[in-house]
C-alpha cells in the first residue's frame, strides 16, 4: 500500500471516529463529517446521473443533431419529448408554473400504477395464495423420518402455515368487528404476527451489530497497515500518522473528560 | 387544464400498461418499450431536483447566517469537489497543476458564499473581488495546464482516482458508521424497552431470543436451537409475513386502481 | 432500589462503552466460530456450482454503503465463486450509491483472481479478469422497476452503454446476451425495496431463477417468496454471507466477524434478561407496596 492510499485510509478512520463520537454527544467533529458526506453524496449522484444517465440516454442519442438547431435536426427527435417533460419537473420551483410539473409526474404515476396492477396482483397476491393451497401431507403429519415436529415440510408445519396465514389475514380485516369466533381467529393472527416480528427483531440485532463489526474491521486493518513492515512502500511516516491520530483522539477525549469534571465541580 | 390533463395522462398511460400486459401485441410492445425508455430520461431530471434543493438550502443557510452555517461550506465544498473529480481526469502520468485548480475553485466557492452572506458594501466588494480573482486563476489553470482535461461527454471522470478515493474513504466510512450507531441504540433499547409485559410481548421476546441464540454453536444443544430457529423462520414467520405480503399486494393494487380511475389524486398537490 | 433497578437508571453511554469493549476484545481474541449452513444458502451455492463454464449470472448490487457490512461479503464471495468457475457476470446497480460499491468490489476481486487459490480442494489458476469478456458492469439508472422491466425486453434498452461508457453493442460478452432469456441466474444483493421489484417485475414477469442476498432487517420478510418458489434461496445478513463463505471455502469478512456477533448477541441477550428481571422485580415491589 502506498503512503497516499494510507493517508486516505487514515482519513476514513478519522471520519469513522467523528461519527462514533456522536454516541457520547453531538459535537463539531460529528457535524463536520455529517455535512461533508451530504455534499459528497450529492456530488457523486450528480456525476452518476450525468455520466450514466443523461449522456447515454439523451445526449448521445441526439448527437447527430446540431446544438445550435436545438437538436431539432437529430434523427432521434422523439427523445426531445422526455427531455422537455423532464425539464418541466423543474417548474416545481416556480409559484406560477409549478402545475406544469404535474405532467411528467402524471406520466410516471400512470405508467407505474398500470404496471403495478397486474404484476403485483399476480406476484404478491396470487402466487402467495397459490403457495398456501398446498395439499397437506397427512401421511407424514409429524415428520418424514419418525416424529420430528421441527421438520418444516411435515403436514403439521404445512397446516400451521395455512392456519397462521389465514388468521393473520383475518386480523387485518377491519370491516368486521373482532368479536366471537372471528375475534378468536384474529387473536391467533396477532400471535402469529408477533412471532414474525420477533424473528425480524432477532435478525435486526444481527444486522446492526454487523455494521459496527465492519467499522471495527476497517479500523483494525488501518492499525495493521500502520505497522506492516512487509509492505514494500512502508516508511517511518506510516506509524507517525498512526500515532498522530491516536494522540489527537486521546487529546480530545482528555479534553472532554476535563470539561465534564469542571462542569460537575461548578454545578456541585 | 391544470388538473384535467394530468388526470387524463394517468388514466391513459395506466390503462395502456394494464392493456399491454394482457395483450402483448407487436404495436403495443413498441409503445411499451418507448415508454420504459422515456420514463428513465424523465427520472434523471426529476432526481436532479433533490440536488438543486440541497444546494439552495445550503446557500440560504449561509446567506441568512443561520446556526451551523459554517458547516454548509463543508457541504458545498464537498459537493463541488466530487463534481470536479467526476468530470476531470489526467491526460498522462502526472496531475500537473490540478490540485492548485481544485484549491482555487474551492476557495472561489467559499468566497462566493461569503459574498452572499456579506451585509456591508465594503465586505461585498472585497469578497466579490476575491471570488473574481480566484475564478480567473482557476480558468487560466484550466486553459493552460495540459496534464488534465474535462470530460463531459465521455466517462473518464468515473475512473479518476480522486473520485474513487472520495467514495471509498469518505462516503463509505461515514455512511457505514452512521448506521453502525444503531447497534448501540438497539443494545440500549434491549435493556430498557424489551419487556415481557403480556402474552403478545412475550411471544415476540421468545421468538427474538430463539433467532438470536442460533448464532451460538457453543450452546448445549446448539443444533437443536438452530433447527428450532429455522422452523420458526419457515413456519410461523412464513405465515405472518405471507399475510403481510398479501395485504401489501392488495393495498398496492387497490391504490393503483384508485389512482388510475382518478379517485386518489393526492399526487397532484394543491393549486 | 435493588441492583436491577439501579441498572435501569444507568446512563446509556455506559451500555455503549460495555458493548464497544466486548466487541473490541472479542475481535482481538482470534478464535473461529463454527458456521452451521442452512438450506436457504446452500441452494444458492449449489445452483452456482452446477453452472457450466461460460454461463451467465446477473448480480444486482442494489445497496448503499450503509448496508455494505452485511452485503459486501456476499458480493465478494459470490463473484469470486463465479469468476473462479469462469462464469460470466453482468452487474447492475439500481441503488444510487451502488455503482461505487460495485466498482470497488470489481477492482478488489479482480486483484484476488490474479492469484492461484485452492477452494474446497480444487486449485484454480490465477487469471486476468477482462472487462467486457468476463463481466459487464451496466451501472445505474433511475426508477428501478422500469429498468428491471426494460432489461426484460433488451439490456440495451435501459443501458445503451455500460458504466464505463462503452456501447453495449460493442462489448464482446454482450453479443449473445439480449435479455434475461440468456441469463442462468439472477442474484439480487439488496439493502432496500428494490428486491420487491426484482420479485414482482423481474422474476414474476420473466420467470428467471432469482436468489436473494438481504440485510438482516429484511430477511424475515422475504421468506414467503421462498416458500412460494419465487425465490430459490436467501442469504440473510452477515450470517448468510458467512455461510456462503463457508460453502465456497473462501473465508472473508463475514466469517471474521462472526465471533464478534456471538459475543455481542450474548451481551444483548443478557441485557434483555436483566431488563426483564428488573422489570418483574420492581413490579413485584410496587404490588407489595400497593398492598401495604
């Protein structure tokens, strides 16, 4: 790894610590990193939209026309229509003409809604209903190889999925009061839903911890690079930068502790 | 006209898309492909609105000298730098005066913002002159330095090492760490809010504990726990999520039909 | 006030510090955690393993840096698996920050492929991965549902050129690939609802085999699609990635992180248990005081 790349890596660790410092309290370092990423992300998006969007989808298609004719002599003239419609979106910033932005929006909403009706009906509703209508495996009701309640393909599991899903759907049915037998089924439905949410929560814990692990891995990788003498570009500047950042962070923590203690002493 | 045309557009194109799904004739396919293509072009313009909004908000913040206005400089400089990297690339081995140009442009942006924020005529003049000087300097460097060039029509900028480094070492760590903070909030929530107050909460808690325990291969009966957790995912969880999927599906279809038929017109806003 | 009640009143920052300390110490303590492979992941591995040389896999990198911790290891493991087996890959990124993620992954995995490696007892010679021959990176376009439908007509409809600006017509690999009909498997690695579009607008309309790599938060929600056969397999979160790494015999960041997962989960389970014990203890005390 070259020194410049190591410096970038150090900056990556620095901004990681800036964001992590928010756990203690809001501070200028956090705000700096937060605002920096907003700007950089926006800049990145502009570049991506331009290079992978406007250039191949519009400019290159109109390229055989002349700009001083407004590309009206292009052989792909029809692409001026979405371009004009796209420009109309920008009228949203005008008080008098913002209604024009409804046209391209209406086109998008109409197309999206039209696509959603058959495809969502078929793939979310019909296919899931179809999956519920399986033939219950009564022959292997308690398991395929002897008694095994945790066998997910046994008849009992199939029945539980069917009954559980139906009960949960009934719970979402609010046109009839949840009373009597209907209410009991709806109660079963909320039990099933709670188990589902519990499973989601279990996975969510894993997800959140994973994010922190990644930061830990990057920080340790940086620490490793700082003292990796097998690196052909290694020099004394690597550990100097490392200790520089460590000192800076330690200094800031010490400053915060002293400020905190002083404040405490003043208030008491 | 202000409301009727959009409504008619939604109805016509919505109905056409449904019709096309069931009757995929050659002609309808032709229009279908055209529309798919067009809508992406419109989308590019629409997404750029967000960027403009961000720019406007940041500039306004600086102009009005609101609290934290100094951070808006960071946002604007970050925005500019990323754009500058994305549209430039070196032409040979070295970068020449590229970094001088970057500094001049960055300083010019700051000077322009200071100009917007200035209240007195003297300060305005000073920042104006400074911005102009920096701009002239940046233009001269851009014209006379052959080591790098602008690429608006081709994608060289995407391979600019600075563009990549900004993504890899600024965007990636910051965005990843922002979400990593959630690990701590969930730990805090775990001991403050996750209570078995009643049967429903207990079910949720037990399911969560079972799913969380499957990580531990050192637990006694770890395989059994893993199997039970797998059963939980594939049976009760599947049933619950299936009901939700069907519910969402019906919701989407219902809303889409309401939009196409003009019953739901919230997307048009007021006016 | 008993010890549990005192614990409840503890400043949350001490909880944070405890979690950080446990995670750091476990990460430093280098030990392996055995990974139990689930069927949902094995199906995906087996499907890729069964593909012949020259087959085509479309890998959708639909995530931003905020989900990279869980999803990047999946991308690395799957792409390396495909390229070692000389399977051609098409990359798309329908998430706005996805192109950068994909670009970075391609650079890293290309470097790794240049070395000789042994996976599951098979030695793979290092080779140069060539853009346009071994892979094609299509990039980003807005409105993912429309783009997914567009690719079903022809890849060049939403993507006239690849990410690097080369027209699709002049990319060697794309000469015999028109749309999903020539794709043997689609793997959507996603951190958001683009997955819904891949299921409803992609698999549902064009019928290709679809495998999912999802963040932990999303995983449970997509099991119904596994049950209905719309999806062939699901890799859920870091554990899913670790399972794939285990199957591919290519340990990476996911397996490396599992020991921290283990410790952090134990801490959180402990928090939940202590919180509940404290809750019941204080409830009992309040009841007693109420009676008195």
